[in-house]
C-alpha cells in the first residue's frame, strides 16, 4: 500500500470519514467536525419493475443535494477558518467519507410497505455510498495527478472494495468518476464515488449472461478472448504497457470510449499485484490527456470500474475500466435520443476505428 497511515473519524452526524495519508506522521484525525448536522436520511426504497426484471431505487432525499456551490463553499475542500466542509482537516491527500445524500445505506426505518401491487415488491435499499476525493486542490483534475497519487487512489479503492464487499447484502462494489457539467456533476472538486449495490446492476447482469453463455459454449473466458483479439488486431488499441492495454471496443456505444484492462484476469481491484497497480497510473493518465487534447478543452467523461460481483457469478468477472465521453465534436454532445433512451438500442455516429486512430495520434 502506498498510503502510510489510515485514520478514521466520525462526522457530527455519525457518518464515517477515512483519511488515507501518504506520510506516516500526519495526524488529521485530531480535527473535529464543528458543524451541527441533522441525522443522515434513511435508506432508499427499492421497487421491482416486473416488465424488465429490474430494481429501481427511489431516494427522495437526494433531490435536495448540494448543487454547484461557489468555490469558497465547496464541501469537498479542506475546512478553513471561514468555512467548515465535509473534511474537517485543513489539508488531505486522499479522503473517503459516507455520502451525505446516499442512494443506498444501512440506515433502516420502519416501513410497512412490502409491495405496491402483486407484481411489484418493495424492499429497503441497503448498501453503502461513499465519496472519494483524489486531491485537496479544488482546481485540479484526475488527469493532472502525479502517477504516485494515482497509485494511492488505486490502493484506496482496493481498501474500500474489500471492506464494502464484506458488508451484509452487498452484491457488487462500483467505483466511478463523473467529470464535467455536461455529464451532470453537482460538485466541481475532483472526486469520485463508490457504490455498494444491494442488487446486481443491469449492465453487470448482461455481462454475466454473455460470459456464461460463452463459457458454456467454448469452455473459455469471454473477456480474456476479447482482449487477446483486440491486442492481436491492434487497430483499435490506443496505448499499452507491460501489464495493461487501452483500446476502443469494436462495438462502442459512445463517440469516444476506451476500456483499460489488465493482461492478467483478476476479479477486482484488491486482486491487482503491486506491479499492475504501478503500471495502471501512467497508462490511464496518458489516455485522459489524449481525451483532453481531442478538442483542446477539458473532456467530460464517466470513468467506471467494472468488478466481479460478490456472490454467484464472481468467477465470470474480469476487472476493467470503462472510460467514455458524450462529446462527439468540439461543439456537439451526444444526447440519448429515442432509440437509446426508450429502447436501449445505441447508434454511434463515430466509427470506433477512427476514434482509436484519432486518440493514438494525439
């Protein structure tokens, strides 16, 4: 682990916060949360949609979450004499804390509703949602981090994945970052989130079904073979090193989409070796900078870690990072139209091979 100390505290409303310090002799846990916060909201409600076999979370408290505050009132910056933020210390390296407006949590409340109709059962959205701040620099970005800080972030994600996977009822742990108002971020400070889902999300279910069918038919691992084929073809590979390859999927849905995968099959971030963790940062930073260079301005993106599920089907998982943007031209965004939003049938107007060639050239 690159972080030298791990210090946990409780915020004034009882939520947990953990400092991951890159220097051993740092004592950030001694700073108390001076705010008077109301109790955290109860967990969300899960409602089952029988028509498509999916669970939908209803979390009305998230409607009041913080929305694009001024920089001097950013809740993710270190606290100062004039403003008490979510982070009590005056500085930090990487910090993780429970989301104040979580989609899932373990804070149950008595609820007599167990179904809305015979076809629509209801259950509590038991899980956990955390915020991870990559840097105390409000004006920074992930792409501007040093490789050593990226390694710290990877180690922190490994720590959180292992801890959250052990929670009762958690089906999958999903770390991700949203960047840019075009994507819908509500806070500008460089940060990501980690969701511990109470159910297996729809995309993961689709990947599990596809991997299971492929294994039954061939006896082989699907993602392993897809990655090997992309490395051999080379035409969609953007960049690579000894341990990772970044490539544009042959059937990418988004104008600019890249997947980064380790050459060795591992189920999740905790399973990565030290060498693989070290090698990830330089390659990922390279791809992020290519994204920003594409149109000469910061690229809005979603960066999503796909990890193995906790329970049944875990052996089918192959850790990989999906990075994609909705920007299709310097002055144009890809909005999900009727085909994508209503039917889930994507139409991509950027040829994947051309996207890969353009990104390689930058």
